[in-house]
C-alpha cells in the first residue's frame, strides 16, 4: 500500500506559496541587490580609507625625512642629534655609505645587517631620495620608508607603521556595522515598497476589460493584455453563437412540432371519419383519400427536408468534412449546370402554370464539382420559392454560366413580392417565412432556403441576395472554379 500522505500545516503551505509568489521574488531580488551594494561599498570604503591614510603618512614621513636630513647636514655629531631627536611612532635609521647601520632609534645598530640592498637606501644613494613600502607580519600592517642622502654620502631613513586593510576594517567595524544596520533597514523598507510598486500594475489588471488597464500596465504586459482581450471577444462571440444556436434549436423544435402536427392532425381526422363510416358516398371517400394523400405528401416532403438539413448539419461538424459525409450525402461529381437547370425547371413547369407564373431559362456552359442531389435541391428550392412568392402574371428567370472570374453560378430572378431590407438576413433561417399565409396556402415547408444556405456552404459557394419590396428578388449562388 502506498504511504498515506500527511497534509502539511497551513503555515507551511502559506510559506511555500509565498516563496513562489512574484512579490516575494521581487522583494528578495531588490533586498539582495541592496545588501550586495552595502557589502561592496563597505569594502571599497575600507580600501579607499586605508590608501588615503597610507598616502597621508607617506607625505608626512617624507617631510620629516627632509627636515631631519637638513638638521643632520648642519649638525656636528649626527649620532648625538639623532639620540636627542624625538619623533613619535617613527623609527630613525642612519646608514653609512657602505650600507652599515650607524644608528637606529629602536634596535641595536651593531646587530642590524647591512642595508645597502634595501630598496629605499639603494634609491637614495643613487638619486638622493628613496621610498618603499613593505608588509608587516601583524594584522596586515604596512611599513612605510622614506630615505634621504646627506651631504657626506650617508643616508637617513625614517620608517612608520601604517595600518593595513584588515587593521582599518577592524577599527571601523563598529561604525560600519552601525551604518550597515541602518542601510539594511532602509533596504528592507525600500525593497518592500518597490516590490509592492512593481506588483501593483499586475494586481490592478481588469481581466474583464483588459484594454482599460493598458495605460497603467508595463509595455511588456501589453501583448498579453491584447491576447486576453482577443480571447475574451472570441469567447463572447462563441457564447453568442451558442445562445443563438440554442434559440434556433428551441424555435426549430417548436416549428417542427407545429409543422408535423398540422398534416398529422388532418390525416388522422379524415382517416377517423372514414373508419367510423361517416363518409358514405364513394365520391366523398375519394375526396377524403385525396386530401389524406396530399397531407401525407406534404409530411413526406417535410421529413425529407428535415433529413437533408440534418445531414448537412452533421457534415459541417464532422471530422474530415466533405469526405467524411460522402456516404450519407453522396459522392462528388462534375455536374453540367445547364442540364441540371433544364431538368429542375421541367419539374416545376406545372407548378408555375398553376400559379400563373412564366418560367424562363437562360444557360451557358458551366461545370460544378458537387453532390448531384444537393445541387438539384438547391436549384429546385430557389426556383420553387421564386414561383410561390410571385404574383399572377409574374415571371421567374433561371440563369446559369460562369462569371468574369471563371466561377460557375446559378441565378434565380423573380418579379414577386420582394423582401424588406430588415428581413433579408432572416430568409435563410429555418421555418422563416416572409408571407406566412402565402406559403401555407401554396405548400411551403419553410425549410427550402435553409437547405439552399447549407448546401451552398457544403460546396464552398457564396450566396448574394438582392431584393426590393414589390419589385422582386434575385438570388445568385456562385461556386468555386473546378
């Protein structure tokens, strides 16, 4: 069995979250930089101070060496003068022309070795003055030497001990620690304030309206805010589409229920009258049977249209698109538009005569790659719709061919009742009727133009509609070139 995980305490979880927070990282970044700056400046200050002290000591020692040399040049007895000379913290050494130590204010001159090879002595004997620095063995201290050659060739050397870096740092450790403490407190406050200031533009971003935050945001944040705004707009669009689809689904359900109920009620009513023996004469029975047949045909047409729309809807959302729905809708073929238009208009000639509408055809060679059944329904529904919504004595002209760009097209123009501008965007919706009474009386299902829209979409075609109330309507479907 796996070991049971022990939940961490709330305080530990909060500390873990704080370590991962941007504010926490910014704070420690700023604080670390400030701390590093304090350390660097403390070391740099110590080095600078030590060097300034050493330079000051060397300058003073050089002056003292010059004064001492001048006094010795005028003295009768160098050793007596040097014995009486009192220079605080300064060692005085007199070196003969051969490097022998003649006098030393600190040690026994007879026990000191030859100084001819000492850099400052050698330099003084050669050029008149000499200087050097040598490290001491204690606390990193430095000995500074200044030597001056006397008139008789001997050399007087003055030496003074100067504190080294470590000594200076130890001397300054108290003040430096106090200053560092103050600096750390300032750094702590500054880091906290700067962390909040840096994080503030992030916390103030309004994700519901990202572009309102652009003015106060960092330049690096603007691409992210633009992307969030685009995604938000896309999400709104998708939500609107979903809401519209839901509305259309509810309307479709209500409409299909009504459309199916009407013929079913009629069929059921007539059939019940016949079954109950309430239709006595043979003539009435034939009349009722004819009405049942017409309503059944209307019901069959409605069901076929619904199935066609269902298949087209499925093809729009299926993976693989056209290829995936080939078995359901039919295989793609190259179709001669003139032949298709002739076949469809011949089937509608009887309906056109019944509605007192003149049906004309004008064709030019054009080929479309598509599903024959869907293209047949597209042309049929456009032409049938133009006939039903026409006026007695009106005309419908069906034209096909290719436009200037070589794209095949089908155009159906009528002289009917026309469509108002505010309704032109709705006519391709399911069960939408410009004139409900006219379509009911002439057998429309309300799905014809919806089938046209989805069939055109399936074939990658575009639909253009031009209409004027009382003057007529022209619908053009333009297909991609083969």
